[in-house]
């Protein structure tokens, strides 16, 4: 579906859920399309698989998801597909969606809607490697401490095809906004696209650092007190850096990078 995108509205420095529904969706589409392009830019894709989803402003529990079959660098604001909690397409679209892949996302979107407006799930090499480690993510770097005591784990049950797994996912997630799906991949949530993306960036970076450090020598694991203090300091810094929300400054900088190379994601 080719819908008009409000080009006069900024993509960052704005709360899409405080806008009228139509305007909020227009901005959200651009934000989510930018996030897909950034995942491609950083090399976090696995062919056409994986999803970044966002709840559309308004009363209806509708969500935006990537068109199934497109590369991430082909995703645009207008070709994102709108679906319901069961993965059904609710507005005309020439593209299908990956119903099986939405099981994980629908489980998270169903609970704590204010905290989980956006859900991002990737199958990166470093992320899957840490998910395959019995000890999971360790506090060995500044970015990893951002998740100390705030990281959920969910045991692998297969490629997430069964609806009844949703309840177990929610139970394991608890109050957290980041999760390691063991033997599977990474998942983060947020109140906005910038917040969820920054959390995903930090979690991916923490996994990359751990794999690199473990290959180079013996890991220097921080104690609980230091890791907890570092994590609290990182939270405080993130909350102080922007009047709009966590991740907004970083996301704005990344959007400028996208626009320098290929702004087609905006349309």
C-alpha cells in the first residue's frame, strides 16, 4: 500500500504517540523503515528473516512489520505492512508477512503495551553465539553492564511456530526490555523506535565484545557491585541526554548517515 508520508514532520525529536493517529503513523513508518535500513547498514541481517515491529498510534492493536521476502535495504515507509495481533493483514498490501515470525513479537506486544511499543529481534552471528553460551552475557564491558540484572532469558523451543510459546516468552521476559533467546537470537523492546534500536545496538555490541575478548584470552568479569553501578550510571546518562526520549540523539545521527547515501527509505 502506498500511503502518503507527512514529509513536513521531523523523524526524530518527536513522540509519535502524542500526535493524531494518522500523523503519528506517518512518522512511525519512517522511523521503522530507517531502523530496517540501519540493521542492514550494520550487517545484522540474516537473509530476509527477522523482524522489527512497532505498534501503530491509536486504539486498535495494529502493528507495522516488514514485507516478507524483501531485503532490509528494500524496506520503505510506505511498503511496511499493517497487521493485527494474530498476524493478519488489516490494510491492503501487495506483500505477505511472515506469520510464524510474528509469534514472538505478538507475545511481547500483548503485555505492558506502554513499555513494549516496539520489538526488535535479530539473528546476528555474535548475538547467536552468546545465546549459545551456557553463561550467557557476562559483565565484561561498559555496554554489557547496561544489561546487568536487566536481561531476560528464554530457553529454545524450536523456531517459534507454536502459539502456546507466547505465554512462556512473557513469563520469562518479566519486567525486562532485553532478552537472550537461548540458541536463537537477540530481542529488545522500547517505548519508541529510537529507544528499542539503541538497546539493540548496545546488546549486539556487548555480544561482539564478549566473543572477541573470549577468543583473545581470559575474560575479566566484573563483580556484581561494579557491574550494577556501571549499569545504573549508563541508564542515568541515557535518560539525561535527550528531552524527548532514550536513543533519540543517536538515532537522529544515524538517520543523517542514511540520508547521505540513500534516502529512499523515507518514501
